[in-house]
C-alpha cells in the first residue's frame, strides 16, 4: 500500500488589526464639582444631608437614580480628601458641609 501524505491544513486567515477606540471626553462638570457646588451654595448651619444633596443634583439635571453608586463614592472621596466635613452619620450617609480650609481651594469650581 502506498502511503498518502495528509493534505496540508489551509492557512489561517490573518487577524484583522484591532481598531483603537478613543474615549470620548465628556463635557461639563464632574460629580465632585457638582457636589461641592451644591454643598457650598447651601446656607444650612449643620450641613446638607445626602437626601437633600440628591434632590439638588436631580433638580440640576443630574440622573441620580442611574448614578447612585458614583454619587456615594464621590461623597466618600471628598470626605477622605478633606474637602467636605461629615457632621452627622457614617460613610456616605449623614450630613456634610464644606471644610473651611478647603473652601478656598475649591472656589474655582463654584
């Protein structure tokens, strides 16, 4: 019996080069800037509660329901940076007011 050589496998098609997807730079203020504006505009002595902050942002056109987690993380980061002071509560709940020392640094956002 004559030995038959196996047929060569067809060459794999060359992979198409991946297209680079450039991220679109969003216009408008960041969540941190919106929170700082809302808290600094408040005249409350004990600060602004998280619920009042959400109402204020929703009135300004921000989609609070869609971005709940982003809002909480932004509040926590502003407290840890020292921009906001938490007067009541823990975590992202409670009341917040501007830190007097940070108010001068953030005047460009307002």
